[in-house]
C-alpha cells in the first residue's frame, strides 16, 4: 500500500493506493479518525454485486453500522432527483452529524455521494472509495462534488474534501475495456500539463498499462494523484492554478453536452478536447508541432479518440461552451500547453476558437 | 440607515437596516463589491407584486441585469424540486461565476435562494433582502441555507454567507398580523438567551412594537441582528456557542414536523418550544420560577401561543425529535436558561424531556 497526505490545513487527509484495500477500508476509516457508528455506503447497481459485500463487512468488523444505498448506474443518476432519494434513505437510516458517507464507485457515484455528504445536515464526513481508473486518478481527490442540470453538466455542487481516499487498484481488473481506457485520458492530462518526463514513461509503459499490470498501475495512479494533490493544495477552490486541470475539458464538456450525455464517455470527450487544445496551443502558446504530434500519438496508443468532429458547429458545441461554468465575462478561460509538461492559461473568445478549429 | 459589519474574515460583510432600502439596494450591492452584470432576484408570488419592481429597477439603475425568478409562496417551496426549477432558470439566464443571487422575501425564500447560491457553480455570491420580521431579525444573517426533505425540515443545506444583508423595515408594514407576530418569537429569543435588559425593554416597548412604530422596530431589528452576529462571528459553523440560538427550536421544529408543516408558523412553534424549554430550565438549570413566568408572559403579550400540546406524545413529537439534526450520539443537545439573558447547553435524553413535560 502506498500512502500520502493531501495537505489542506483542517481538511488534510490521507490517500491510500494498493490492491485489496476495500477489505481493509473499515480499519483505514477508523485510522482517519471517524468513530460514529452509523454510516451510509452509496454505490450503483454495477459496482454493488462486485464490491459492496466486502466493504460492508469490513465496516461492520471495524464497529460501524453501514446502510447500503444503491442508485442506477450511469450519468443520469447525477441528478437532484437521485440525490433526493439518497437523502431520504440517509435520513431513514438516522445518520447523524457525526456519521459519514462512503462513495463506492466511479465518478458518478463519487460526485453524487459527495454532493449528498456536502449538503446533508449542511455537511457530514465523506470517504471516497473509487473503483474506476478515472475516479482513482482524478475525481476522488480534490473535493469537487456535483450533480447535473438539464442545461449542462456539474452546474450544481459544492467543495467538500473527503476524510480519506482509498483507491483499491484490484478493482481496475473488472473494468470494461472502454471504461478502463477513458481513465487514461486523465493520466495523460497530468503528464501533459505538469510532468514532461511522465510522457516518456507513459510511452514506455503503455503496453503494461493496457494489460493492466498492477504494479505499473499502482505507480501510475499514485503519480497522477500526487500531481492532483499538488495542485489542489495550492488552489483548493479553483481561483487560479487549479484551472490547469481543465486542460481538454472545456471542449470535452461541450462535446459531451452537445452529443448528448453518454455518446462519449467523459474521458473520450476529454481526449478529443486535449487534441483540440493542443492544436490551439500551437497557435496561441507556440507549442512545437512535434510535441503536439507526440501527445496525439500517446492518446491514440491509449485507444482513445482524437478526431475533432468536423461538423461540430452543427452539434451545438458553441452554445454548450457559452454555458460552460468556466466562462467569465464573455471570453473563455482556456488551458494551453507551452510545451509538454507545462500548461498556461489564456482567455480566448469563441471566435478565436472557431477560427482555428474549423 | 443603521449599518454594521459581521466580522467573518474573508466572509465579512455589511448589514444595513432602515426604511426604504429596497430602492437603494443596487447602490448598496455595488458598495459591497459586486460588479458582474447578470444576477437573479429570487422571490415568491406574495412578495413579487409588492417589492420586485423597485428592487429590479434599483439593480438596473446601478448597472446590473437582473433576471426575476418567482416561486410559489410557502414552506413547500423549500424543496429540492423547487431548487431545481430555480437552478434551471439561473442557467438559462446565463448567470456566471461572478454573478449573484438576491433573495427577496421571508425565511423560505432566503433559505431556498441561499441554498441555490451556495451550490450553483459550487457557490456564487448571495445578497439577502429579507422582507419579514423573522427573516430580518434572524434567518437572513448567519449563512445557514437549507431545503426540507419529506422526513424533516432543513436536512439538506450549506453554510454560505451573504455578501450583504439589506433589511428594509418599511416592508414590515405590509406583513399580516400573524406573520408579524411570529417574528417576535426570535426577538424574544435573543433577549432570553443573551440580553437580560432587553427583556425589560421589550416589556416597555411591546405596544409600540405591535403598532409597528418604525423607529422602535429599527432599533429592535438592529439589536437582534447584532446579537446574532456576535454569536455567528464566534462560531460560524455551529460547533459550540451558536447552538444557543436553538433555544426553543428543538421542540419547536419537532412540533412543526409532527403537526404537519403549516399548522404552526415557525415562530409560533418556537414560542411553544421556548415555553417548554423554560419549564425544563427550572428542572435542569435552576431557572427561577418568576423568570419563567416573566418569559411566558412576554410571549403571551406578543400574541404568540404558549400552551404545550397536552397530547404531544400522540403527535409523534418524540419521533420527530429523534430525527432532529441537532441530535448526536442518542441524547439531545438542549438549550436551557440559567436566568433571563443567560443560556446554557445540557444533553438531555428523550426520557428526561418526556418526564418533565407530560
């Protein structure tokens, strides 16, 4: 097991990475300082049959009384409606202020259960137990929680730091191929924005990663999470540095919205978004064309899409971007690469983006 | 106009009290440092015809572009469902991170619009423009926002400090008699828990208050808000001192829930709760019987109910209290009076409460 701390003052917390950690979650949660008896495990119908029993057992052995709350799998559960059904079950289970919520699953469950923990009784403790690569390398750390509106993704939410992140990498072996590969988009993102040498390491290790070699994956998950922690420690509420984590996400989110939730997996949309952002980086940040090609090629080797939809204007991408929550004052805060491993922020107008992507 | 600041570090903000302030709200909001163009005014169908126009006009004159969002009046609007309709309208109005929400109305609108501001884009600025006495002396200050679940009131919410509180006391003249009187419950509460001399002043001024003498009301609203600010400044997130503000509220909330939302107005339930808490204070905090009588008599002069329902067991009060969110570890954190003007906290079991109230 690899462990490090995210240094966030009163919200500082440990991150544990390793195989088989779900069976040890109860003890790790006790070690994180939680001692209420009642808690809720929020998960979805895909993850529950695989991992709910060992987690609930581990919690019970450690002296907790977990209530299991299951939601439907998929993005449509990231809604206020589903949140309400979870809130009502938590109230019925008589979870108190000293209680906590365990989010067992991927990004949807983490965001939804995180939002519930952030707002139930104006905030109770949260433990993240991510089971997808995307959640393990990215969404489980940093305290962002959210649900979607019809208008756009993640418009409603709160910052709420977990009391611990427990990434059991053994769960990665049960992921479908497409779901596993989408997680690599976020891994490549960290390399692109802040760790040039990691690009070379990913090029070297991509075959081992794709055959899910656990020791290589453990190192990749830790390296990604440490990068995320570095950024979050310096800018918890995304008023500056943290924006670089949105590399590939402005166009990625818009693509997800415009194409309809579910046509693209989040990581696939981010992959396309990174390719688009790399192209804009050549124009507005003097990114070398060979660096752009190297990034695109790495994304391709990960089995992720790289083609920017040619008819993206008709897809309503512009409208979706105009609603993007990172917009401020009419222009869009865009993350570009100066070189591989070095991100910068530029304000671009919709016109500038259109002119160079069409 | 009377003005003071609530000292909350980065969340410090001004409080303005006086007649006619709605017409000056735009300028007061500019002075509070907000400069985005787009904002949303959230109000209800009772308040809108009275005060929405002057507020919107004042905002427009100050350079803002307000979108008016109306919800149905009454407690049933404090729901996730209504919140969702407000969120969607805010998204359609393209309110950005730098935008803000103005809550124009009583406690329901303040709590609902506050929750929306706390969670839209993970938090945008909020201005409270309370129009009822309850909201002006209590709920508009302190950063508590919430919506209800079917199970109980205020179970879902967030702490989110307003950027300014603008209490236009001229609005008190349009309140119905019952709604005005319920606000006096919170006024009496401040006197009971932290300002003994204020009890005597309220005894002296009650006639002027009841005929809504604006200069007396201005002083009463300011004194109440300053007491609230004193407590919130020392314990923003209710981990200690702030609990004294729950005097009368544990039984009050349970009464509201058990009797069905709407049978008792909030302040009426709190009035009964204060009478019950005063009786328990005799038993568990050695409150003098003459102090108890003086408090009950002041509540009566304010035209508020003082009778504890004799069949309260059948009303399901105990169940409702067991679900109360101030419960922790099985017992109930109860606020008692040692003397008029001095509150203390005691953990009481449900059995102890039952034994002395039946």
